[in-house]
């Protein structure tokens, strides 16, 4: 079962509900990415377990595959202002 947390930037107020790195549910494996174009954090599916063989997917921005993304982990910098983000509590569990 996967878990999402509330991450907040105390400097600019940006917040995101993401796993904060690699995570896995029953049917999907996700990774948190920072999109340099959108300047937002997203959890993206990197492995689809619903089909056999399992399908690996590239890390892409959900808004556009042309946007440049980079992996983001808990404790990383805010994509809006570049200051550290703080991890809050669990906002949801997912499968």
C-alpha cells in the first residue's frame, strides 16, 4: 500500500500531496518528480503491474512529455522558490 504526505514550503507556501520518493501500491509503482517547467511536484507511475509482462514507464510530467523532470525525495527543495520543503502528515493511503 502506498502513502502520500503533505509537503509544504514555509518560505513561499507551495504545497503538494506526494509520496516523497519511490512508492508502491498493489498495481502501480510510482516516483515523485519535480517538473522544471510547471515548477510543481507530481507522483508519476514508473511501473504498471496490471499487465504481464510488467510495463516500465519513463518519468514524465503529467502535463506534457516535453517538460523536463527530475527525481524528488522527501526533504528536497521547493520547485517554486528553491527552499527546503517540510513533510507533514499522511493525507492518503493508496493501492
